[in-house]
């Protein structure tokens, strides 16, 4: 069941919204009265009672354009883009063994997809009325700056996402479009399920000052703060949602 469209509502697109972090972000934005487009490859379950689901592979240029076109046709505008979709390596390999196929897959989805989603939707926002404030949020990772030699291609892709955020924050400031980065740490999702015991032990031993796994809602809470406009003078800002992992400690 889809919400009857209220054109006074702001419109948000969240990629990778079928599950995990993206789903929590999308549902939280609905609580802020955003009309939310859930974008993902597949939808095992309906996104929500009120959200709109649109199938999209962000690594496919035509799919990105269709996502924008369908959203504009239905709602007339986009106020917020959350680039959350991303993948991990299918198999973790040491960087001395990583394959070209794995590297290219992660660059295509995590980095190229995010870059060109920013480009496409930024140009749409520029065309829209300047009476509204528009925002883009990119979900990167502590892997943007943390070495993990068993999944180096993931680290490189997320480091790229961090630079994408800085570039677009710089370029879009003249249009009043804020661009922000959320940097999750060890979050309890499908992506970390296979290494849950490993990370639980590391967290207990002091990997993070706050000794617990992060939850998808922790990331969603940071997105909500940006979406509410509390950081509109802080474009380019990085929000570490990592239990304090980023703190340099002795």
C-alpha cells in the first residue's frame, strides 16, 4: 500500500533500502514526514506500508536514469539522496591474491555508482526551485581509512567514496546543496554476519571505546540529524558512527 502523495512532503531516495542500514534509514526518514523511495536490486519484503519501491542497480547508468525519471514522474522532485548501496567482496582475499573481477565489481558498484548517482541527482536538484534546501548523504565506512588487507578492494572503494563527498560538497556549495558523509563502524548487518564472532571478540578486547556492535538505527539517527537540517552550515562534514573507533588512543 502506497501513501497518497502529499506534494508538500519532501522526497528522499535511499539506495540499498531493502534491508539493513538502508532500510533503517528509509523508515526513519518516513518518521520525519519524507516521502521515501526505497531503491534496491530486489525486495524480499514490501519496503513499508507507505514507501515506494523502485528496482535499481546503481552500477547501471540506464537504471540510475530510470530511478530519477520514475521518481520525478511520481513526485515531481528530489530533496534528499542517501547513497547507501554497497557491496563487500564475494570472497575475502589477501591483496596479494585479489582478482581483477572482484576489484572491478566493487569499484563499479561502491565508487562509480555513488559518484554518478551524486552527479545525476545533483543536476536534478540544481534545476529545481531554490526555495528548498537539498542534501546528499554518502554512506562510506571506517574502511575509508582503515587497512584491511583481506578485503583491500573494499577499502579502496570506500576511500573513493570519501573523496566523492568532498568533491561534490565543494562543487555544489554555490547551489546551496549540502553533501555529507556517514562513516559507519562495525554494524550488525548481513555484511558482518559472517565475521560476527571475530568482531565481538575484538570489541570486547577494546577495539572500540563503546563496547558493543553498532546497529543500523545508529546510522539512521545520524542521517536523520542531517536530514532535519541541523548541519546545513557543515557541508563536507564526516560523521563517524563507530563507537569511537576513530579516536587515536594509547
